[in-house]
């Protein structure tokens, strides 16, 4: 089955090289707040990080191992809703070595034995390269990118209100025109300007997706320009044909009434009757000595004379 544009982009991001530890923490924070699920059972709390993509969950496990020198267990569970698929997950508990993540990102405050819910640690997004890393983690966790052949739209669908606010704020700070809306009690941050979407793809390290996105955009722009050019051409052609037909009718009326015509007017009449489909520019070229402007004035005079005949009859 053909992969969606979002899936192809995530697969590319799953291969982005690791940066500094501060950037790994920011990316894990972005992924945790965008796709993490708090679980409570038997008096214990844990954070479940899940994805339907094995490459993404392997990346998350590798980042946890790099930061906390720990073994990370990945569970694979077959699910049937909304359709049959395998879900990969990592469970993080405060008491385990990787549990430090929960305190460093601000999800929890206190200690491994005595903790409570905390506030998002915004400071981790302020270091060099950490906004980009956080944005990459958020896209891996909840990002949606429409196929540019159909629409220009990128979304981040978030349940965590505070993180949604921070993400929107950081996007705006980086000159990305993003907006936020509610959808079934979730926060949807969306971007629908193609230049801004390309900028975000560059920020998060999806160079191939950006190039493909731009290629489609250019192709659509070229096609639209050609359509506009064709429409303009046919409109101008139609006007030229109508003008030529009217001029022929005027000339025939004058000839029928045996109206006296100066040599200049007679030349214009002959040019038009001998070249009924030609434009004024083409008639001027055929003439070789009469300009387009002069011909236009003569046809105006011919039309006026034809109208005067109608008034007399």
C-alpha cells in the first residue's frame, strides 16, 4: 500500500542524525507532549510513548538510551481499531533510569518516590537547535502533512494545552504563520501557506520532503500560469475575431452604398477583406508601410461612416 506524504516525511525524520544532548531532550519532550499517554495503575504512574511506525519508536528508544544509559523495552501489540495494525510502545516509569525524562521536561516535579504533576519546562527549548528538535519530535508524535498535489496544509494535533500554546508561540517567533483551533477537545495548530510549510520542513530536517513539496508546488504554479496564459490568448483571439467581423460588415455596408472612400480608407478596406482573420498587427505587417495605430484610426473612421449610413436609412 502506498505510504501517505505524512508517513514518508516521518520515515525521513526518523533517520535524522542525533545532535547535542540538549537537542535530544527537546525532541523527546516534543514527542512526549504530543503523543504521550499518562497511565495510572496499582498506585503507579507511567508515561506510554507509542507509534504505529517501528522506525520512530526505535529512534525514541535510542535517544533515551543515549541520554540515560539504560535498557529500553519496546512492546509490539496488534490492534484491530480503527483498522488492523501493530502499535509499538515504550513505558517510562519515574523509578527507572529513563524516568528522569519525566522530571526534566516538567511533566512531573519532586522525586522518583514522591512526585506530583508539574509544569512544562520551557527552558529546554531555548538552547541552540532545540526549537527545531522539539518541532521534529512533535511532528513525529502527531504531525499531519497533506499531499501537496491535493492541498497545502500541515497540522499538529495536541491534547496538552500548555504544550500547544508553547508550540504556537515558538512557531510565530520563527516567522511561521500558524493558527490554532479546537477539534473534538483537541488543539489543532495548522499552517496552510506553502512557504511556511517548506520552512517547517527545513527546520525539522525533512529536506527530501521539502524538495518534493516544492517540486509539486512549482509544477502546479507552472500549470496555473499556462492556464491563465491560454485563457488570455483565447480571450484576445476572440476579441480580434469579433473586431474583424465587425470591420468586414462596415466595409460591405459602405461598398453596397457606394460611399466615396479616400485612398487610405480604400487600402484599409482591401487589407481587411483580403485577410479576414488577421489581427491589426498582422495587417500592418502585410501592408509594409502602414502602422497598427494608423490602421486602427482608419477602421474607426470606417465604422463611424457605417453608423451614419444606418442613421440615414
